[in-house]
C-alpha cells in the first residue's frame, strides 16, 4: 500500500510548506502539488497525475477537503472515482478516512449536504431571475435570460457545472446557456459543442434566373 499526497495553493505567492509537512506526517511517500490553481477551477493537472498513479490498496491523502475540488459535489465525484480504483481517501483535518466504516457514513452525510447545496443554489437562482425580470421590463422581444443571469451562467460554468445542468437550474434551453457562454469566450465550443444557429432566410435556394438558365 502506498500513501500518495496531494496539495494545492490558489496563488504562486502562497506557501505549500504547511500542507507538505502535514502530508509527510500522514505517511505520504510522494506528493503531487498544484501551485497557483484557484479553488474555483475544476482542472487540476497535478491532481489528475496523482489519481492516475493510484493502484488498488493505495490511499490518496489531502490536508483538507477543499484542496480536492471547487464544491461538495465535485469532491464526492473525485472520491467515488478513487473508490472505483480500489483505493482509499483520507483527509486528516476533517478526520475522513474511507478505508473505515465511519468514512462511508461521512460520505453519505456529505452527499446529502451536496444535494441540499445544489437545491438551494437552484432556488436562489430562480428567485434572482424572477426579481431581475420584474425590475427590467423593456420593449421589444423579451430575452429569456438578462445580463445579470448571463453573469450567473458564467459563474456556474466556472464551478464546473455542465451547460445542460445550468439550463435546468435556470429553466432555459442548453442552447441559450451556450450563447451566453460563447459571448464571454468567442470562437470556443461549450462542452465540446457549438450551439446550432438558425439558417439564414433563403439559404439553400437557387435564384429563379439560374433555374431558367438551367432549363
């Protein structure tokens, strides 16, 4: 069995020494560290390397749970992936150890709080949209999502929530979510896809004079 450590700090000015010392005390034979990776980011290159290194019977150890992911749901997904490899997970600060029965119980509690967190976020987002719509009535064709909601869309995306899930939370289509994300990041696909655009009027038609010439 190997104990593999993972550490992270949000900026390059922050120091990893405290985490590295704690992981060494926890028995980590090797530690992977992301330096200057914000807590709101899902992509963590060194964490991916640490997970790839895990084998059955190994244990991934972090100083605190928030080193692992931007939110409870993401943390649980990472831990579930570790368990599927036949490995364990420990976080000494919270006393979480999935190699024992108490660890499983704590994960169940965390999953319940993650669902509560998501439901609360949905309700707050919907309430915000309702308030924004009531205070922002303009002439012309109404937009499904106003500028404040568009900012909310981008915030949710930065937290690692998929465009489809954001659409469900806001009560709009996935294409609408993609349009707002593309406004912020032009020429980039969202979740690997570009939103479909309606064809221009007359697209694909052959002008009448050309038809007559062909005849």
